[in-house]
């Protein structure tokens, strides 16, 4: 039944599967499945087929960092007195010394499939999010995580499950061989340090239940059930619960055609949202694999995407960097492709989570910064509590401005007035209020008491700057501009004027012949993984190459980065700079960096592994901690080649290499709530289609002014002036533009 239904759901151009002729023998090369809350990795460990099971909200949130002991003024005093050791001991050491707070792995489901013979094929069909493993005995194992229901399913065809009864393999919390080995947060500390008593597994008929008590009376459960449906056909279900008894539906109903159809329908709808076609099929495949991961990790009702989301490391220890929420880069990059990619529902999982933790963040802001308003810690728990770490970034004074950009984007790309009123306006103005309150006026200009630039100078005292860094300054400029724009859109004209006045009190960017500096008189002096000084170029897009002075600043910055080289970059660096190159309209360089990412910094299952997996060809980092932000920034790099929203206008094919003669996209989303489709054939525009969800005026930058509306040539709805084409489009109307010279 399963295979016959799958044949009905073929997706246009989604023939990109992950295919092997064997099972992976590492967790970070496994087949990934998920629905935002539940996830699994399918691989082989010690001769057994293993499902690494995970749940997004499975956390140990015990407190290790005593934020209340000090505040931002105390840190400034320590910096001024050149006594930074006390700050490091307070702010950073608890993150390394304590195993918690941390994301937790759940357990594993194992099958001893030795009797089924050798694996002939192992295929993840991303169109339907289904993994199929075929053995030389003829047995097939078909598995998926249901897109809308809280369970995973595995089906055996042509074999008997009684021969290989499922087992739950709990993670070991006691008596581990490396208990006495000191590990840092990147390597993953020992689970035994959490102090849990080992949970137990209970078997009852065709079911297994594992219960693990964690801390303060909390627990999680893993439940597996299976049932014989017909001769040679078995179906099993699994789930993970958090602090409540695990429950599964009846196996027969969960495995029905109706239930499977709901799963397939969700993925069909997800893939229908947009489509791209590129002449570089390596990049096209990587793009679709990234968008698959977005669909598997982002879901309404689930937490935001953490470093590894629902694929927590199954390596016998805690995940790299505790699998937490890193808001100094990682969470933000993970949602970059959701807006242009027309996945606003998936993007809203981030703003939903940020809104949920807002009250905790308001308390943090008042306690640590001692002013009213809203800021967000750079490293936080599930419930929004600060975790410490390098406090220049984990307690950065401008993180809230970066997270606020996603509220801004959610509104700009949707033009949802309810979202504007209920969430975007209050969130953005609260962040702007905080930044206005914490900054000081000196000689008529507004300054931060202390500034920083992730992750420049790492955790040294030199990582604090007495003058604005361009990172903090760009974020301040952005948040005050956004507050003015949203105030005006909300009918608060006087408030908008106030925010405009505050923004004008900020100084200009620090720059010289090398482009944007890290801070006043300090250029980027060496290869560096984090492009924090260049936030104004991307993602804040406060600079635009159509303005000559800004173009010079952007180009000089890129030339300087090229001179410094890539030896200290990690995978996400290549994805991020591809977006910057696209904004600079340097298409070939953008594509080259996307190719480097795809070919050197990804596992065989497409996971971003941070280090250069080809022995250091482009980077001196050759390690392999898995994090997701590089994958998602790659997908946005593709979008930036094809469609850009900036400075009140939209540009189609702004950074497509000349060699890309045939390229197209369908239903990519632009600011203003416009869905755009466009195609080039043999290097020339074939047509452009624009649908307005809300209606309004779209301002386009096209290669010529010879485009006309195909269906209404006699109506004066299209105007060309000063290099822009302006069109009034009605709500839910679609127009088609064609080049009059064709």
C-alpha cells in the first residue's frame, strides 16, 4: 500500500534523493527524517540498524550561570581596570564547567537485520520524506516521521519482525569509560556528568517503553509498538514524550492510507511553495536538500531550530556546544531561506519562539543591562534563560536587534497587518527602546558603553571595544530604522519621527581603503570565520551597490576579505559570503563559494560539518561538528542569485553568472507580499509573472525599460523612470511581463 501511494505524489524536478548502496556507519552521515518536533537519523552501529531518536524540546535546563551576580556596568568597570579574569570566571567558565543547561539526546531504536542480508540500496526520497532500504533477501524497510502527527513509522515488507525484535538502546548515563576524561563543549561532555540514574526498558507484548528520569522529577519516555498487518508485512511506530506519558495511536489506523496521505499531502504542499531550476545541478541538488531540511526541522508549535535541531549528536555524549540556541549567528542564519523561499509558516516558528521567551528576555534585560526594553541573550536555553559563555557575544548588547530582523522580515514579506500590530511592532520597538536607553550621547552622537564583534578576539579583553564596532552599529542603525518604519505603518507618525531622530544620532560606519573596519581604527587583520563587521552588507542590507559610495565600500570590503584568505573560515562562512557577493552583483564569486561549501564542508548526507572535509583545501579547520546554519545560509545564497528585495525595490536575476544561460524560478517571495516567477532562456528573459497577495505597488529593477504587461498593453499601470519599473497590482492579481523587443 505504501509504495503504491508514493507513486501518486511525484514532485516536479524533485528527483534529488540521497542514495547509497549501504547504511552509513556514522550518525552524522545518516539519513535524516523529522517533523520539527520529532526526528531520527537512520544508520548502522555495531552491526545493527539504528534509529537515533530525538525530540526538539528535550532539555536539561538546570541553572549553572549566575547572571544576577553581576551586570553590564560591572563588566565595563572590569574592562576599564584591565581586570578581565574575574569576568571570564563568572561569565564563561560555567558554560564549560557544567554539563547543563543542555539539549538532551533521547535514545535509539535498533534492529538486528543480519538475517535480511546485505543492503542493496538505501534511499531518502526528499519529495515525500521517506527512507527506503532494500536488502538482498528481498526485504524492504520503509520509514518516515509523520509530517503532522507525533510519531515515526517503520514498515517491513517481505520479512518477519519476529526474527529481529526491535530493541531500545538507551544512552548510558552512568559508568561510562570516558567519565574521567575532560572534554570541552565542542567535543561533547560525558552524559554521566548530568548525574542521572540510568532508566530502564520494559517490554510488554509487541511494545517497548523506556523511561528516563532527568532532573527535579522530570522525565522523558520512548515508546515503540509494532504489529503484523499481513504475511511478511509488519508496521511499527515510535514516539518520544517530554515530562508526560508516551502515547501512540493504534498501529493499524496510524498506518492507514488516510494517515499516510496526510503526511504526503503536507510535503506536497511544502514543495509546491516555490521551485528553482539551475544549470549547475550540484548546486541545485544541494539547494533542494537544504530546503528539505528546513521542512523537516521547522514546524508551527515546535521550538526554534537549534544548532542540530532534531538530529542531536548520537555519539555517546552531549551534543557539540550543548546543542543550544546560539543567537549570535546560528538561529538567525537558519531561517534566512524561509522568506524568499516562500516558507513563511516555517519562518514563523522562529518568531513564535522568540515571542514565547520574550518575558524572560525582558527580565534579563532589566536585570543585566538595568534599563527598560528588550534584548536577547546570545546563548539561551529552551525557555530563554542566558547560559553564559564568551559574554561579549552570549550577553551582547545588540543580539535583540538581530533577532528582531526576523519580525521585520515576517511582516515585510507577508504584509500581514495582524502580525504587524500584535508582534512585529511591539517586539521591534521594545528592542529599539532598550538600545536607546543603554546608549549614551557624547558630543552629539550616540554610543554604546561597550561594543563587540562576534567572534573577533574570541574571549579576550580585546574583544571589547570602547567605540562602536560596525557589527553593533549596523544593528543599531537597522533597529531604529525598522522602529520608525513600523511605527509609521502602525499610524504613529510622531513616534516614527522620534525613531528617525535617534537613528540620525548614530555615527557613520568606520571604514578605510580596506572597506568596513571591525571598529574605529581596527581593520579585519586576519582571516576570520564570522563576518560580523559586514552586517550592513548582509543580512541587514543597509548598503546598496547602486549608490557609488556604498558600492565602493562593499567592493573594498570584499577585496580585503579575499586578501586575508579563507584559512580561518568554517562552512557557514562560505555560504554567508556568497550572499554578500550576490549583493555586490559578483555572481561568479558567489557561485564559486557556494560550490566550495557544497563540495568541501558537507557530509555525504549533506549535513554542514563546519570543517573542510577534504583535508584543509580551503580552511585550516578540518574537524566535523555538525550544525545547520551553514546549510540554510547556502539555500539563501541561491535565492540571492535569483531574486533580491532591497531598499524599497525588487531585482530579478540580480547576480546570475553569464554562463547560466537557462535558469528559472517559480513563486519566490519578495518584500511586499509579491510572489514572482521568472525564466531566462539562452540568456534572455522569457517572461516574468508577479502575483500580489495583498495588492500594492511593486518597484522593479529590470535590465531594460522595454518590458510591458502582456495582457493589458493599453492600460497605464506600468511606469518606467530613473531605471525602475513601477506597477500597481491588485490584491490576488497575477500579471505577466514580457520584453517588448522579443
